[in-house]
C-alpha cells in the first residue's frame, strides 16, 4: 500500500508554499483566551533570536498585560483613512512592504478594513504580505471561519458578520490557544476581557459555558483537520507509506450486489459516529460488462444513495476488485474500509479465494469492517452468454481461425522442405493475436484449434489425430498449456489496456470540456455545449433549463427542439427548488422519464440539467455517475462565472448611468440657479403701472419661485445620492416649522384652504431645521398640486407611546393600489394614475431627507377615501420635552 513515487500535485503545492512567506495562526475558541498575548510572546522570542520582527497591527483592547507585551517591538504607523467625516486607522501595507521585515505581527485576521482601503478584508492584506515572502503571525477566533458560520449561529444565536474563507488557514501553521471555559468566564467577571458593562452582557449571551465548550471543541477539531491535511500533503509529496491518521478516513466498497445499500447506510452511521469524511468507491473491472440490467440498477442505486448521504463517490478502473481497493485505499490514506461478504460455496473460495481475507492479510494498519450481505445479495441469475457477448464475436473467431489456417499452410510449406521440430511455435502467433484482440475465450478456442491442427498435419502418423510417439503427446500438451496461459496473460493485458483507455478517454473528455468552458462567455453557448457533450458521451437525450420570469424554461437540448411533459416539468421544478436530484432513478417523482440534477455552487441553484435514455432502462449507470457529476460541477462553476460577469457588466452600466445623471443634474441645476436668482431679484424690484400688470407680475413671480424650487430639488437630489448631506440636529417646534413652510408657499396654496391641527403642547422634534423645512414644503406643495382647485389641505399631528406622527392630507385622487412605496422613488411617475404634473423628485427628496434625520415616511389613502395621506414618523428618540419656563 506504499506509493512508489511522489504525488505531482502535492509536490507542486509544496513548491508553491516554499516561494511564499509562512503564516502562523493563533487559533482560539473565543475572545479573551490569550491569542494576542501568545502571538506577542512568540514574536518576542523570534526577535530575541535575531529575527527582524515588526508589529503591523495589534489590538490590545485596553488589557494591561497585552500592552506591556507590545513594548520593545518596532510598531509600523497605521494609515489614516477618511470615511464619513471620521478618520480611521488601518494597517499600512505599503509601509510594511517597503520596510520588508522577516516577520510581521498582524492581529485579528478576520477584520474588515475601512472603506477606501486597498483590500476589503485584513486577510487579503496578509496574503499580499505572504506573496512578497514576508512571514506573518496572526490571530483568529474559530467562529470567524466561513464554513462554521451557520453552525456557530445555530447554538450561540449570534451571527458573526466578519468571516474569512477556510482556504486562508489551510496551509498555515496553527497553534491552539486554549483555556477552560470556567477560567475564561472568571476572566470576564474580573474585567480582563471587556469593560464591566460589556462583560455582563457577554456572560448572559455569547459567553455561556455550553457555548464556550462547543466553540472549544470546534477549534480543536478544525486544528486537527488542518494538521491532517498538511500531513497528507507531506507524505504524498515525499512518497511516504502508511496511513498517518490524525483523523479517520472511511472508504466503503460498493458492488452490484443487493446488500450494497446496507453497506452505504452502515458507512454513514460509522462516519457520523467518528465525525470522519467518507468515500464510496466502485472498482470497475472487466466483469462489469457482464452485469445484468438488474445488477447495474442496484449499483446505480447504491452510488446515488451514497451521494445523497454526503459521501464522495469514486469509480476506479482496475484488473480486479482486490487490486482496485488496495490502490484506492492507499492513495486516499484510508484508515477504515467497509466491505460486504456474500455467502459463497467452498468450491468458489478454493478456486478464487476470499477478497476479505486477502485484504486483511495484505493491508496491515487498515481496519477492515466486514458486513454480511443479505441472501438477496447472493442470488444471481446464471445465464450463458450469447455469442457476441462474453464468448466473443463471430468476426474474432473468423479472423483468429483464418490466421491459424494460414499458419498451417505456411507450416506445410516449410515442413515440405524437411522435418522441423520447432514448427509448433508458429501456432502461438494466432493464439496471442486472438487473446489480445478478441479476448480470453477466443484465445482458448484458437489454442485448441491450433493444437489439433498441429497434431493432424505435423505429428506422425500425419493426417490423423493419433499420436504414435509418447514424446509428441507431451509436445502437444505443452503447446496447449502455453497457448492457454499465453492467452490468459494477453487477455489480462488487453483488459487493463481497455480500462486505462477508458479512464484516459474520460479524463481527456473532462479536460477538453473544461478547456472549452474557459472560452465561453454566454449562457446560451454554455447550454448548447453542455447538452451536446453529455448527450454524446452518455448516448442520451439532454436538456438544460434555466429560470425565467414565467418559471423554468428550456435553454438548450440535444437533440434540438426537446420539450418536457407536465410530469417532467414538475420534476425539474422540484430539483430546482430543493437543490436535489429528481425524476427517474432518484427518490422523487420517479415516474418521470428524465433524471434531473441541479447545477450551481455554494448552495445557489443556477440551472437544472436533464438526462433521458429510453432505450437504456436507466438514465445513468453507476460507473458513469462520477463523470456526469464532474461535468455538471464544471458547468456550475462556468455558469456562476458568466452570471458574475453579467452582473459586473450591469453594475458598470448602472454606475456609468448614475454618474452621467449626477453630472447632468449638478450641471443643469447650477447653470439654472444663477439666472433664476437674478430673475427673482429683478421681479421683486419691478413696480406695476396698472392692476393688469400687477396680476401679470404676481403670476410671473409665482412661476419663477416654482422653477426655483424645482432647481433646488435637483440640487438636493444630487446631495442625497452623493451622500453629501450635512445634518445639524436641534430642537424644532413642529407648529412653527409648519407655519414657516406655509408662509413660503403662500402663492402656491392659492385656492386651497389649509387646516392646521397641531396641539401647542406637543414635544419639540429633534431634526435639522433646513432639511425638515424642505420636507414640509415638498409635501404641502405635492398636496396642493394633486388636489383639485378649492379642495382643502389638512396638517395634523398625533402623539402616542411609539412617538409622534405628522400627517399631510390632500383631497385628490389618492394613490393607486400597490404604489405606496414606489411613489417615493426618484423620477417615479405612476402609470394609470390621475395624479398629475411634477418631476418625480419632490417625494424622493422627502424620503431621502427624512431617512438622513432618522425619521420614517410613508404614504397611503385617507381613511375616508377622499385623497392621499403622507406621514412623517418621529420615533421617541427624536422627541424632546423642554423644561417649563
């Protein structure tokens, strides 16, 4: 079970690691276990040993012991980054790269950098340092690993937002920093981890003893898995034999016998008990070609069950089941092997031996679990193969026997020249050809025919099958024996060659398919390539369905023009919704003629692939299942790549459109504001000579003021979308704010009676006076615009325990059903509505300003159905009771 040579992939990974800096991670179960302290201690030891060590970033969180450890280190200054009026300090990668120390200490590996940094995450900064050949020490809590995020949240009830991919620590040296949960809880109580108030909250939630114990187990187990993976890479790169098991690795051998499903379930139970990864492997031997349809179906069912239960499934071509199992167990460094033993006759075991006994004898160090198979598993229908199946083809017999006849004629010609005793060796040629080209049985039949021909034509008395000289009997028997053994050896070589050829063809197909996928840039092209490739390789009908507005739609099929029946469509929809196989050969909707597999990555289903082979009885054989899943996995990665590329292109278009819109709004509004200011100033100075001119001037001033407000709205919209709002929160009397807005809208409210119902004893609201004034003007003007002439406008306020609400109500057509939220969108114009005029900016500005001040805004129809009602909600935190004078 020892590998004869190093694994090339492992050697390549080792060479890649040698070209980069080394990462050491101090892994802990929770904050406060002493990761930073331990990192600084190790760093100090390296510094005292002459290593050039600097501190890139260390978070002491006010802990005196940790702060004392920082003394004596060279600390790299942090880089200031401006963000929303604040200055944040982050690790300066460029300064560290310019300084080029041998070792840098970087705390909190999962930290999220401030917006504007070179990388979003600190671990990306560390990867850049490692790529530059700088060693890094860092710290990490186990709950920050992406693969454990859901698991940690399930028992801590806390969703960790800062995570990093598991690949970051796969090649890292891991040191566990661990203390018992009781000791950590005591440190919390003593204020050594958080300040007292934070410590009390933490003890009541995250830092319970049960949570800490579970996190501690996760940290220890994850470290063991990392060590196991690194150890496997080392032994493979150096061709070291043995299992070297830190974690158990299970392999279950799957065959065509009925008890294979029981083996799979037993392997799942054992893997769960050991919490170990497991693999279901089927050894593909030449006898697979003689499987009956029932045996092929049983094998496929066992492989599908293993895949559904979470196993990795593999198919290994080999000369025999024993050789295949030994090879795979050695390559996988398996520690436990589960095999089934069927009831065989003593005569069978005498002839063929016991695979189980030979495994136990030849695989020391490998625990072999032997499970007896059911009686059903041993029952096998014995049938004689028809010519053209196991016995070979008529063509093979004709060619082989014809060559034997030719050798006989050639031998007679040579024999006529004189008695040659070694002429029988010529008859080995057709025997070897028959066994190599056409199989063992054809070779044996050819060897018998050649022995008889040699006896008849070359052994005295000639032209009879009688052998006069006993010495010639031995010659014929030896010739027959050599012919039979030679044909067996040749047939075995042929079987191995065929297996190797099939494996190479499969690998060639996978590599070619992956190469084709790299050049595909559209989903339609990918769908056609996928359907064509699998349809050609598996000799079946294929279809690819992708989600559209109306549901799943056929994107491609082979042959073209494929359509699905109602039951098939239901199976495809179930596979898409549940991310599991459905249809014939699965556990769901088996009446369908198709087998559907979901395609996607990271739990996101992007498409559904369907396969149908009406003439084969089953959509996919067990030995073809790994090949099919490999193709679908590659297609899933390609689909995700194309989807991401399309999303990035759409995002680029949106950004460019927004940039142009912002530039246009800003330019137009600034260009209009200057002449409007001049026009309003001039109109204010003009004095009318007659009543008619006075009316004209009043109307002109009103329209100019309306245009001025429109330009102001454009500028305000640019400020909102650019995030350039500056708030100055102070107490504001709601009644006075409403009165001021009504005064500025005097002309616009002409013909609309206004009813103000705001009590004088309401608390002051904490808002920005200018922004709130703009909100009121836009809401009141909106009410006047959409109310018919002569209709009233109502402003009222209502307070309760949940805060204060200001209502602005009109008597217009109201808001169409389902449009209450869309009405606040920028440039929103409600189709099919009687609401008229406007640019679609006023209400969007109200929403933007209100949210910037921490207020809520909503729209609905009035309770009496006479118009629309807009509400600004002030939460309790936005209210202030002033002391009495």
